[in-house]
C-alpha cells in the first residue's frame, strides 16, 4: 500500500478511533471558527500520542501521522489565512481540530504531529519521495475544489508560515517535495 492508497482507504477509519473532545463554552463563545460540531484530538503537544496511535497497525503508523499532519496543516491554514473560505471548507472537509479544548490556545502546533512520532520511533524512512509527491499532488488537486485559482497561493502561504517550519527529517522531505512540486508544476 502507498501513502496515497492509505489516505483513500484506511486513514479515515483510523481517524475515527481517536479520542475526541468537544470545545468548552468559552471557546465556542469567543472563537468564530469552532461550533457545536467541532471536536478536538491530541491534547497539548500531542500528550495523547500513545493512545491516539495505539490502534493503528505498525505498518501504517508513518502514513497515519503524515495524513494527520497534512490534514491539520491545511485546516489551520484555512483558519488563519483564508477566513472567507472557512464555511465552504468545513462543508467539504469537516476535520477534527488538533489541540486541547481547555483554556488557552485551542489549536496545537502541527509540528508535534511529526516530531512526537519521530521521537517515539515511528518509521518514516520506508515512505519514498515518490509516494510523498503522489500524495501531495492529490491534495493539491483536491484543494482546487474550494480554492480554485488560489490553490498555489494557499500552499505557498502554508510554506511561509512560521509554524510550518521545524526540524524533522520527514518534515524536511515533505516540505522539499511540496516546494519542488509547486515550482516545477508537477501537480497540474
């Protein structure tokens, strides 16, 4: 199975097995991007990592973490930089939010979705650059559904975001492939 095949056939089944929590009343009252359908997973700095990943087969753990990372990165990019598209985005892609439903900043930094697994021995080395490019290009094309001609701008803004730049071997590969794919028009 490739990363793209996993994302299409197994990821959402594995995603459903996460432990979710609802935002508290304060978050609902003061954050226009969350509503009564919003759910959170992960906790602060992905404190629920072991519990969240336990149900995923060992061969799919790397795939699962990359899918979580890309899902949350796209969702947070919409929330931060494309607020005019949030309603359309949520109609098509109502993703769970990564973070904590307590007090403070509810969204957690996406870097934890790759750093914590690396620190805990999740193997990303078996995922080829070709698999990552195929997966990214599928997301690039899916982005056109909501973003139309803004899809390239969407990913370039994501690449420039300070929270989308951190030390991690798999992240460095993923970022490099995104940049090459966009700059060389590989996803058209």
